[in-house]
C-alpha cells in the first residue's frame, strides 16, 4: 500500500465534496470544491469563492494558467491580476437569454482544438477569443470526454457522439449504453476505449461494438459502482468507486492495489481522481482530499494488513513471515497483496523478537520460546521454558546451534526427528540479542560491555568469559557488533575493528572506517543478502548500496521513515533489489530500490507570495517575470515572503533555506517553516533567494525575486540633489556673507585702525601733554623746591638778620648803659656816631616784613585752599601752617613767631584740633595733601 496523506476540510478550509482536480505548470494543485476553487501549493491552502458562493463541479487549466470553472448556472475562469491574485471573470454572462434557460450544472470542462468547452446536460458552450457559441444537445447530454484528442458526448437517446467539424456524429453500436450513465471513458489497448458506467460495470468499445470487460476490476465496479477514473502511463487504470474507495488495475483488469477506508482513506466515495506531473494520485472525496504517493519506491503494510510493530521478516517457502509484538504473521508471497491481510501463525500470539531460517528450517524467537514453523503453523515447540531473542549456528559443530534467551544461552541439536533442546549453557546468565560467532569465540554486547566467551568442548558451559570495557584507549565503549563479509566487526564511533586471536588485540579496518567517515555516529549496522550495509543513526535509516565493488550512500530517501524505526531492532530483509522489507513501529515498509533513481527528481522552489504594508503579490506561472523588480517605498520596508514547493511527498520533511542578497551573507539553516519576514530594511536593491530540500535530500535550484526599497525622501537622489543645491546655496550665501564680512571687517579694521591711530595719537598727545605737565610739574616742583630752598635760605637769612638785630638791640641797650659823661668829647662824639649808626641799622632793616610778604605770595594758593576748607582758622594759624608746610623746625618757628618752643607745640595742638586730625595722622603730611 502506498503512503496516503489525507486532508480534512478543516485543513483546506472548504466544503466536503471535491469534484475536480487539475494542476498548473508550476505544480500547484487546484480543486473544484463545494465552497469554490481551492488552491494548494504544498505549503498553503487558499479558497477563492464564486459569485453567490456557488459550488464548483468542474475545472480545467489551460497552458496560460487560466483556471476555467463551472458550477450551477455559472461558468467562467480565474485569472491572476497584476499582483498575482486570482480574480474571477464570468463567461456565462455572455450567454443569451434564450440559451441561459435551463443552463443548470456545468459538469465537464475541456480544452479542445484551442477552445474551452463548458458542458451541461442541455448544452455545450464553446469559448474562444472572448466569444461564445452554443452547441445544443440532440436530446440530453450525460457527460463528455476528451480521449486521444477526440471529443465524445454521451446522449441519453443517441448513445456516444463524436464532435467533429462543429457537428455531432453518433458512434456505431453505442445506443446499447443509453440507459447507462457513463462516468468515464479511458484510452485502452489497440485504440479502443474503456467505458466505466455508474452501475453496469466496465465495457470495451472498438468503435464497432460494446462488450463487457469481464475482469476482477469489472466485478469490483459492478459491486461498488463507478464514478469514472484515470490512467497512469498507459499501463495502469484507476477506477473510482462510490462504496469502496479506489482500485488500481493493470490493462488485463487484474486489481493490483485497493485503497479504501480500511487501508487508510478517510472516505470510501471517490468523486474524482487525478494523476499529477509526478504520477502521484490525487483523490477528490465526498468528504475530503487524499494524496496517494503512487510513484514512491515505498509502499506500506500497516494496521490495515493486520500487522503492528515489526521486529523481523523473512521469505520462506512462498510465504513472507513477519515477527511482531503480537505474534508471527505471514502472507503468501505470490498472491496479490491488494485485499488479503497477514494471517497469524496460530500458537505464536505473544511478543515475537525474531524469525530466522536455520539449517533451512524456519524458527521463531518468541516470548513463549523457540518455535519451529512450517506451512504457516507451529510444527514444533523446541523449547518453551524461556523466551528467545535469536539464533546462530555454532562454528565447527554443524548439527548444533545456539539461542539467546532471557537467561543467557541455550544449545540446540538437529536430529533425525527435528530440533532438540540440549541444555542451558552454564556460566553466563545475562540476556542480549546482540551476539556473533567467529571461529574461536562468541562475542556478546550487553549494555556498555563487550564479552568474549569460549564454549567448552561439550558446549555445556563457557570455559572462559572475558569482559572487555574498551576496544582501545581512544574509545571507551563499543557501539555495535556485526558480521560483514563473514567477519565479526566491532564498531565504536564509526571506527571498525577486527580482532586478532594470535595477538589478542583489536585492530582497525581503515577501509571500512573510511566508508563511514562522513556519516553520523551509527547505532546499529547489518549486512543484507546483497552485501548492502544498512545502518541506523539517531532515529533515521541509511544504507551503503553495493554497486560494482563500490558503495553508494543513500540516507535522505529514508527520511520519511525517521522516527518510525523500532529502536534497537534494525530489521531489513532484502529479497532482491526490488523487494526490500523494513520493520517499523506501525507495520512493514516495502522498498523498491530500482524505482529510486527514476523517482527522485530535483524539486522546485517558489517564492509564493511577497507582501509589504497592505500590498501582497502572489507569484504564479503567469506573472513570475512581472513581479520582479518591484519598487517599495521606504515606509514599507517591512517585507514578508512565503515559500512553496509542489513536492507533495512527505511534506513534513520538506525544508527550505533562504538568503536575502545584499542583507545576508549566508544561506539560512534548513527549516520546515515556509514564511520569512524582514523588518527595517535599508534602501537598496535586494534579491530574495530560496531553495527547497525534499524528503529525499535533493535540493532545488534557487528561486529568485528581486525588489528595490526606495530611500526615504530625505535620502532620495532628488533629496540629495536638493541637499547639493542647498549646500551650494549655503556656500554661495556664506561665501557672499564672508566676502561682505571681509569687506566690513576691512572697513571696520580701517575704522579701528583709524580709531587706534587716533587713540594712539591722542594717547601720544596725552602722554606728551602729561609729560609736558610732568615736566612742568617737575619744573614747578623743582622751582618750588628752589623756591622752598630760597624760602628756607631767605628764612635763614631773615633769622640771621633777626639775630643780628637782637644783637644790635642788645648792643644799643648796653650802649645806653654806658655813662658818656666820662668820655671826652671826641670819644663821646664817636660814641654817639656809633650809637646812631647802630640804631639806624636796626630801624632801617625791613627784611622780616619782606619775608612775611614773600611767604604769603608763594603760598597764596595753599593758604586760600586751607581757608576755604577751614573758614574758622586764624591768621596766626595760617602762618603756622605755612611754616609747617615749609618744614621749618619748632625752634625756627618759635624764633619767627617770637614765641617759645612750648608755645609752638600748643599752637600745633590747636591747629590739629581745628583741622579735625587724630593723634595718628601726620599734620605736615595732611597740610601737604591740601
């Protein structure tokens, strides 16, 4: 049974019934659904409604990507607009009122000779170049079909009619079918036709007569009724049924595959079937949609075939035996697997760990014991005391083999009467299914330990048991043990070792190790009958297929089995290259390696939509080139992409990788997410690239979409030109202002220089004037000093005169005291002359009055200022002030003023008091400051 993927209505968000299926050249699938047109690109479902929400009964795509649809009283086509969004255009509006009567349902749509034909029960409408013409049914149409580029109509009265040259021509011998609804006409051998009727079965028509097609397929259709069918590669016929799913038969009518609810379909009523561009089958169901991976090299036997978790399988005497968790099951090898389920071998209802051919006998390792199987039955219970994992022949003992059971190992012997349990081997009671024999030892892996054991000669016990904790210093644990090419190998971290009995060491087989160099660390490895090396890593499966003494690695092809393998129990049964059985947790997988090369093709990746702000562009076959080079305003620099790949096999393992050129340097990691958003992109040219990797590891070529984000207005080229103009204007204005400023500065500089010159000149004049004043002052001071000196000298002289006059007055007084009577006359005369001259000298000396007058004239200004400031000052005090200003001593002042020294001091005290001076202030300094 091929892999089936069911899509429920809550997934595709549409109605229950799907009446038509078609595919565009990109691989996108379309469905005529009760809710309208449904589109599926492998990632996203989308529904397009009809006017008045009419249901669709038919659809057909032309080479241009136009999607022609038909419903109740409505037909037309969907066509993408300039943004790729599908828009509906009604053709039925072109129908005249006369022809519009009894339009009814459009059941069939065909592309024939460049025209689109919409067929209802009463009419057929031919649409081309936006014009419409009508073909009326002679009586009443049933359905129409295009086969081998010929157009056929079934008429309820006239039988099958062929349309040629705008006319209908009855076909000979087809009136027989008038009471039978033909739901399908398929091309058949020898240019004949296969007719599928609703309830009367299948018929062959050679354009002369109609005869029943008496085959298994015909019996199936008579029993379950038919809703038409399809044909695959002109080799296999698909027949839809109302009651029991779909069957696939060969050209001889032999059913080779039957898919129904029991085998995995969600519904048994098949309204339509369609073969896509990869020869996979799409089924429109009465409730849902189904995808059948017919072209896959894998088929499956699951619960529908009455088997569950599979631990081992083997082909023996015409039967395929399968060891499961529920027992041992079998199916006849040569019989068709279409209907029959696997049958339980009675007596094995328990966990079956293994089923093996030992000495040409089939033995089942079962929880109940070791069981000999013949002709689908338990022929002998060899040992029922313990459960068993598996069996191996004992080297050098052709009549004996050993079995691994729950308590260690047991030895069996082949006798003339069959197999016989001999004894449980003593000395070791650990259970393990992983063991191998070489010529000297039994090797067993239990947990993290490896055991090397030697059987005794009588096979009753282990004479030597050595536990080996690590193969060498590099690896601490053994990953697996297995036989390859008849030799036991020990694997650790993908390094393979053999054991040297002579040297008792493990040595590496570098050639075998090199095969696994680029493979993730494996868990188990098994060599099959064709010398292929099967291995598991993580939860995945891979194989090195042997081809002409070389190995070809295949692992991606088995990605759909990831997570479904039985952990720790690698079960691969290779019968031949076309028949390889792999045990799964939910059944048995059949792998045809011959189909792998033709099946695995390079997938295609598409950027399905491109959104920014409120704009969304849908990319399809019609507008792929138009959508490139989209200009986006900077305000919409938040963009969103959705990806798709019309790779419908194992969609859960389809992964995408993307790169936004000019933004990202590397491709993203692979991911199943088919949406990517970018925010705050800078202005510039971008190219979005996306590629897809299918479930077989095959990568597509990148799909690309280019777009440009315009700069914001302030970074636009026009803005830059504006900025340049502004800068130039600013430079011009600044330049002019600078020039003006320079001129002003020069003017002001000239003014300033003039001002400075004038200031300097004025300063010079001032300085000169000041100097002159100082000179004058100096001269005045010098003159004053001279005057003072002269005054001093004058005062001194005056004082000398005063002293002289005092002396003369003293002499006069003395002369008066002399008695002149005693003098003679001459002497007396001389004496009187002397007295008179002295008196005259004293009376005529006016030097003192002249001194006072001189002093007052010289110090007139000082005396005036002093008098103005101190109006109450007396003349006597003015004289004292003048004498003090002249720096005369107290003695000199006393002599001039004719007072004592104490009188001078008293006069000074009174003067100080009148001037308001305190004791600390210098009187002479104060007078000099006035």
